[in-house]
């Protein structure tokens, strides 16, 4: 794809529209609207094979291809629908990989926001904050974890969480979730270790409610081992 885009750019010049022409129309990548919650939509290998997937999965492909051209490209912290921003020759464009690489203007983005946040919602500067690459990967894997939790596949969810913790070791919310999943799987010592690490990683400034919950669970678990 990157080579095909480079050829198109050489012939016509650099443009954000070229991304959609190559990825969406040339290679037929699209958002999966028929089976959105299918686990395959968050598996990059299967997304490439099937040429359809979730917004964040498709965005990773768009980001890679755009960066191969030397363009600045980043994910956006837009609520409820993952988008990317591409900067070409000083102009910045918001691209929607799930919807055939469409370019989104302010009116489009306001409509997208109101679908998820209510009819009175307005665009805010933080909606356009860049998302670090690590957080993009976490978001992709979190889609897998949430779907496995919904199916009550606790072992699968724990494996997914392990992958997230490999990407972001020591992240407090992941450690707390690891403790909860270990409890689901009746792995008490693993739960104790996870909650202890959570309390250490979150520190006194961490979420008071979560810290209180973790401390209470630790007390019960330790008492149960005696």
C-alpha cells in the first residue's frame, strides 16, 4: 500500500484524499458495520486478511501508510470513534478510516460527537489531543478484552490483559483489573500480587475509591489464606 500511495503522490502530489483512494478504494479496506463486535475486527492479522475491522484497527494501517510517506500522522482522542489527523504541507486533515477514509470537517465532527455525547455536546480542544502510539495499541487490545469479558470468557480476557500489561507495565488501572480477573479465575495469590502492585503503583494520589476497594479485597484474600 505504501508503495502504491507513493506512486500516486508522485503523479498527483501529496493529499489526504490519496490515503482513501489507495486504502479504501484501491485495497477495499472498510469498517465492519455488519459484525462490529466480531473479535476478528480487533485482530490486525485478520483485519488485513478480511480487509475490514474496527476504527482503531483500520487507523493503525492508515497511520503506517501515511508515515511511510513522511507525513505527520497521529491518532486523536475523539470520544467514541477513533480518528486520525494527517499533516501535509502545513495543512492538517482529520481522516475517518472506518468510513472509507472520509475527510471530516468541523460540522461532521460535531455530528459524530453528538451521536455519542448527546445533542447539546460541543467540540472541545481536548477532543483533538494526540494519542500516543502506545495508547493506540492499548485501545486496540482493550477492544479484545471487553468483548471477551462480555462473553464471560475470563481466561481469554486475562490473556488479553496480559498483553496490555506487556505494552504498559505498571499501569494502575490494568493492575486493578488483573486482580479482579484473577479473582474470577479463583487465583487468589495472583489476585493478592496484582492488588499489592496496584496500591504501590497508584500511590496516595490514586483514585480513593479504587484504592479502598483494593485494600478491602486484599484484607479478605489474606485472611482467607490463613
